[in-house]
C-alpha cells in the first residue's frame, strides 16, 4: 500500500502579511505543496485574522493559478462560510469538530462542502479526543491534528498529540493526516514516524534564510522517518 504523499504547506500567518501575494509566491516557487490559510473569528479562538475577501484577493494575485489553498477555519459557525470560501478559491475546507453541538451530525455540512467542489478536513484541538472524528472518517479527505492550542503562532510542539496521529494512521492508511503547530526540523521526525504526511510549517519556513532548503528538508524528514 502506497503511503500518502509527503506535503509541506507554509502557514501564511507567519509571513510578512503586508506582502501576502509576494510571500506566497516565494514559498510556492521554493517548492511548497500548498498554502495553509488560517481563518480565525475572534470567538472560537482569541484572535482575528482574515476571511474570504483576502483569500479571493490572494487567489487573484498569484501567478500560480493552480496553487492549493488549504483553508483552516477556526470559527464558531463554519457552515456560514462554505459558499464564500468556495467562491474565494479554497481547495480544502477544514473546520473544527469542537463546533458540534451535543447530538449534532456534521454529515450534512461535510456533504455541502463537497458539493461546492472542495475537499473536507476535520480538525481537533489538543484537549479533544481523537474518537470525536471516528464516525466521519469515511467522509473526510483529511484530519488535522493540532499540535498547539489554536489561535496564535510560535507555540511549542506538543509531542503527546502523536498518539492521535498514530491511531488515525492505523485506521486510515491512505488518508491525509495533517499536523499544525511547532513543526520544524527538530520535530518533523516525530510527526512523520507517527504517520503525519501533511506538514504545516510557519516560522520554520518563512523565517528561514533558505526557504527552498527548509521545505526540502521538511519533506525529506517525512519521507525518511515514516
């Protein structure tokens, strides 16, 4: 069985946001597989970032029209933004399982996202058990395991989250499993050994003196340690 592709996605929140198009083109030209776009509403997490208009502007401004936009919605009501994100050019719509009310079924929302032509991801925060996504695994394109508390960059990688990744990889050998938070060359081997193949990296890419080398090293770290 072929393991899923090793992919590195720079988190644009760590870039110089005054030059979002230029920064995004810089990492794509250096070999990034996708762009990770964090949408925060100031309610689900204690921070505000950007929404569909900024994403649409980025899509319009990029020379690379095929760039994959991996949109991570840290918002209380993700269902409100499905059509807007599709129209803005999102390729992957990832939202948090924690927005679920008691007894609520996320299947209609997942199906609606798919109907707009986007892939669907479900994210879990550090204190959320991995069992919360089990019932949806057959419907999802990826699961995002947060390795920091969502809301702010620059936090330390939580290695104890790797048990969730290991569990998911055993259940879903071919699914994309994404990790986000504190990923660098010092933590990539741990994440890869657990089974993660989609790596979100912020400062370790954008603050690197050699962006292409940083991306290549992270990708090699996944391939060599899984």
